[in-house]
């Protein structure tokens, strides 16, 4: 298997999703992918321990993609070696009544990672320029000034919202949060196969929702809005990575490797040095503990 270079997946200019493959490395064996993922998992877990001690940065991992693209299973597999205190996962669903009493970014601010920790957003603040564009009637639930009906939602409204998201990400990155955003690029045919599997295999029945088929009817719209959102919000401080996701195992390894490689750029993340006076008295402390026997 070829080595993973994050720059091959990072969005650095205008992209056309229809021209980006949804599958790579077809010849990689399952054992090879699993072995490589295991090794990166261990390194990420050790890194998070150092981050916790360093206590300067938080890491925000944003996962976006169509239904069945593999976000849930990736979270389970990539972060399973983490100390539970070091990672928190948030799955953002339809805003509840309390959340709707605030602006659309409020609930995302509340979920930002503490210093020394990872936070994973399974679906993210980008739902507010994706699902709401396919279903603009959802915006009416936000009770915004000047928005009384769908016709009041102009193209400028979406431009403003993209700018607000960019400002949100700029603000948090300037205050010690490292942001990485991943779009799980799955083909429509692969989604069809995965939905069929949910219907045909009893252990996966619970995953199926008729709503998945309804949203599938809007596939082309989603692709258009994903492409626009990525093009307008891919920045150096909060980059997007497009992950070929028809192969779930490969997608997990690519994401894990990108996180690891990008974190290596933060060379100041180190375990804090002990005070010289404390180190000078190590022998005394050991003697004190040994005398307790």
C-alpha cells in the first residue's frame, strides 16, 4: 500500500466532487489496512496523553458525509485506544427547543474541546448550510428577524452564513483549538448497497430509516451544496480533507493517518518539565515512600 500523504486529500483550491474518486488503493489487503490502523491508533492515544499534560491545545475533528458513509464506525475504530477522559463525541441531530432559542452556532460552542482533549463532531455546524439548503423550511424554526417565509431566504443569506462559519473557525483556532474537517466521499451506488445491507441483514435492521431513502432523492442537491460549502470554507487554519469512503477500512486509516501527520506539525506539544527543585528531591521522595513499608 502506498504511504498516505495528507496533502493528497487536503482541499487547497476549488474542487469538483464529481471528478474526485470515491475509492483508492483497491489492492490493499484487509490485514494490511487493519495493521496500519492499529499502529496509528496507538500513536494517537500516546499523543493525546501528552496533549493532556501539555494542556495548551484542544483538537476538533469534524466529520461530514451522506448517510451510510461510515462516520459512526470510524469514530469507534479510530478513537478506541484513547483514554476515555481524552475524547468526547457529539452527534448533532435536529435542534431541540432550547437550542432553537439561540443562534445556530451556540450548541457547537458548548461542545468545543477543553484544552488537552479531542472532540469529535459527528455531523457538524455544516448541517446549517447543507440540510437547511435542501430543506430551507427548517430555517423558519430559527425564528430569525426578517425571515417569515422560505422566499425570504436569499442567496446572500447563505453567503453570510458561510462567512459566519469561517469567522467561528478562525476565532477558535486563534484560541488554541486545532481544527480538521473530513468529508466522507461515497458514491451513490455504494450508498445503495449499504442501505440494502441494512434491510437484508437482521443485525443491521436498527440502522435503517425510511428517511434515508427520502434524503437519497436529493443526492444531486447535497453534492452541489457540499461542494460549495467545502470550496467556501476550506482555509489553512481549518482545512477540509476529502476522504474516499467506498472502502470503510481504508477511509479509517486515511483519517487516522492525516490526524497523526497534522498533529506532528505542532512541535511545541510536549510533556511539561518538572520543577528543578522537585527533581532534585526525587531521592528524598522515594526514601519517604519506602519508609512507609
